[in-house]
């Protein structure tokens, strides 16, 4: 695909992308950008319109060119695409680092802010101040040799992180189990068995063939009555890309990569004057210091641990024996069924994906006055993918998004939203925001659509909340439009806020209809389902706190530039001793596949989920006070939070909406942890 073809279309033309042209296209674009930057600086054009607008255009163009490549690498991965992707990572990192270390550019931004401050809008000032901060974080003031060292470290880091991801994907894809004895599969839901039988037949095998994707893993852990099968899947999952289990001799062990990633991050932070990577990371977040984050997490642990211990003790009594890690989800599901007389699996037929999507879109329409319609004929990268437009009340297109919701081979596990195109209105050049919405639900089987558990419905609402943050922005400058420029510990606010609607009695009839009869979820079942919301909330909370504290501590070390994996695991064991109620077996290697912090954007930032959960619960309490579809409250949330993107301080935006700073009490009440 040529550079011109990749750029001139509003949406990516996936079918025209040729892996053999990716690197050359990117090199040509970056060379043109470097020439343009040199010309801008030589012209001494230090003004908003003469310098910053052209730079915003260049960065927007680069993002639009790279986005489909990066996205496809995660969802339709293959060897050729992976090689092209990896070849491009150093080029992109070098460009971004050179830009952020350019002293003349740094001085120009300072001059523009000083000279034009009175004429600049709040969004423009926020963009410049963010850029000045990022110049400093990239070492703009360092001597040239140390700048080059910093740049080399950044290039190392992106390559190490990419390899970490690849190892997790390869280890996950390589694991499989072929089962021929139906007794081993007792308790598994019919759709899972049908899918496994189809997979076996596709390989000319008898019985059932299971891969280690999330739908299979979760179903086995929650429903398989055969304990050896649960253990087998559990061990496969928690030893992926490690020195244990089937990954040990595969070349996919992430042990050394974890050590190297942490060492490089520590050195990056030290080069620009930070005692550790955690403090460096917090320079761009709402939280002010590692101590503040640690205190927040430990206070939440203090509130949730007694409840979690009570829940776990009760579960042991219910099971009538001590529990292994692979037993917990199974017996918890049995206890939940007994207590609430409801089963997520039994309710799957009430949540066919087309109905859930229609209801989700209806909720967005009632809240924000938009309409969502599928658009046919859009070029996509896989037959599973669909495309939707978001239209304003006057019928004009405001944004759009791709949905890719089914698990398959060569696709990264998990669920996420990513930006495809950012919003931009500069001079006479406009771009509407476009998002990718990705999940890993069980595909349609037996002539029926994909049937979701309610937990999966909540996941879909969560990711769509991220999407609305990106797509409903009214900010015109790409660097602070949508989720760009939003502190990482605030970026989960719209997503976790949106989850609440999936738990509302007013919303469940909109998203449920039996796949055969079309009847909505009966009131009796609806009330039982709502009753499960706080089930084991204490255990779930301390589990997330375990992840967050572990992440914070391994990135807070200031006297150990090279942390061996034994030390990493020892820190995790210490955190578990402090906060966990379920202690995993010694072979558990959870960190080796912890992509959020080792290859994703949550390094020294996993606490953001709980931090933003406080914001989200408090924000939603305003809707509960006035009615969840109150037009005035939803308009305030739209204008203060979603439309503002990263163009203003996150705390200021929250206070504008809520009328005060956030409080933790709504979250504790929501989780059933209030005193």
C-alpha cells in the first residue's frame, strides 16, 4: 500500500495494506516529517498557527498511518506482519524521542506560551503545557551523549515490550487439549462443548479440542466438575510465557525480559532525575506521589480485607474442604447459584450479542442524544468485523467505530478500545474520530448468535465507555482530543462509569431478549442477577489491590537497577502475604503474562483502575440521585468529561461535573464494603 493510499482515506483500507510495503511507507513518511520539521524551525515560525498546527497535522498523519498496522498486529497476527511491525518500532521511537528532545522546538513552545498566552484557548494552553512537560521527561536538557543514551533506552524498551507480548500470544496459541472422554467435561456449558467439538472436527479428530482462549479458560475454571481438568487449564494459563509448564522449553519464557524491562525503565527515570520509574510515571498522572498511591491502595485494602476473609472462609465451609486456586471459581459459582438461584450460564440465551449491542446503543442515545447505525461496505481486516457510525440528532456523522468481538487464533486475549483516527479540526482539514472496540467473546455456534454472560455484557459496556470518551470529544487538537492527554489514572473513568448501566433495572430490559422467544429477562431472574453484583466484592477488590501494589512496588525500587525474576516473585509473594486471601501454588507465574504492566500502558499505573473506580462510582451517584437518564445530568457529564478529552485538568473537569472533589464512599457502597 502506498503512503498516499494509506493517508487519503478517512478510514483505513485494510485490504490494500501489503506487509512488504509497511516499513518503506513509514520510512518515507518520517523522512518527509523530518524535512518539514527542519523547514519549520529554520523559518523561525514560533507561533501557534505557524508551528504547532503543522506539528499537530504531522503527528495526526503519522498516527493514522500507523494505527491500522499496530491494530492488525494484535488481532490478525502473522509472521510477516509481526516482522514489519517490529522493524518499524525503532523508527517510530526514534522520531518521537528526537521530537521530544529537540531544544529549538522546546524553546519555541516556551516562547509561544509566553507571547500568545492571552490569545490561546484553555485547550491550546493545556496542549502546550503537556508538551513542555513531555520535553522535560524525555531529557531535553540533557547533554547530547546522554540524550542519545536515553533514545537508545527508549528503543530498547519498545522492542522488549513487543517481545513480551509476542511470547504471551505464542504461548497461549500453542497450548491445546484434546479430550475424548465426555466424563471429563461434565458441567461445561453446551456452547463451549459445541465449539470444542467443531474445533476437533476441523482437525479430523474425535471428541473435543480446546485452546487456551479466555472463553474456554473461564468456562472450565467456573463450570468443570472434573478437578484435574480445572487444574490442567489453570496451570496452562498461569504458566504462560514462563519457566514453568509447557512454556519452559519453548523459548517463550519472559523471565529475562521482565528483568530487562524493569532495568531499562529504571535507567530512563534516573537519567531525567527521578529516583525510580514509579515517580517518573506519576509525573503525568492525577496522583501526586508514590506515597499517595500506596496510602490509597492500603486504605482500600484495610476496608476490603475483613470482608474478603469472611467471603473466603464462607466459601471453604461451603465446599467442605480446603481449596486450591483452581477450585475457587468453581465453588464460588456453585455458592452463587445456591444463594441467588441464578447462573450466568443459564442466562446466556437472554443476552444474544445483537440485542445487547442494540440496547447498549439505545442507552448511549438516551444519554447523549446520538444515534448509532451500522454502515455496510466498509473495508475490514476480518469477516468478524463490523463498522458503525455515530450520528448527531441532526443526522450528521460525528464518529465511527469498528467492532471485533470474537475470540480466534492469532488475536491477543482480553478486551480493549484503541483509537483508529483522532478528531482534528485544523485550518480547513477535518477528521472525525474513529475507534476500535475489541473483545474475545465466544463466536456464534449452532446457527445462533454469540450469547454473552452478564459479565461479558459488563465488559462490552466498559470498552464502549472508553470508545465514547474517544469519539464524543469536541476538542479540535489531536494531542488533547478524546483520550489523548488524559492522565492514565483518569482514563478509566468513562469506562467504569459506563459499567454501572449494565447493572440497572431500567437498562436490563433494553439489552436482554431470549434468543428463541424474544422475551426479555423475567423480573424474577432480573432481581436475582442484580443481587449478585456485590457477591465476593471483597475478594475481587483485594485481588486487584494485589496487582496494583505489586506493580507499584517493582517500579518503586531505587537501589536495584537489575531485578532478577526471583526478586520480582519475592515482591509478589510479600504483597500476597499482606493483602491476598487466596494464595496461589508455587508454580504460578502470573507476572510473566501481566501484559498491562510489562507491555501495555499501565506500568506503575495499574492502581489507575481503582483510582478511577472512585471517580466513576461518585460520578454515577449523581445519576442515581436524579434518575439515570436525567438529561441535565447526562449533558453535564458529556460536556465536562467526555467532550473535554485531555484538554483540561482531570480534577477540574470532575469538579465541574460533580460540584466537588471525589469521595470514596460511593464506591464502598457500590461494592458493599461500606461500614
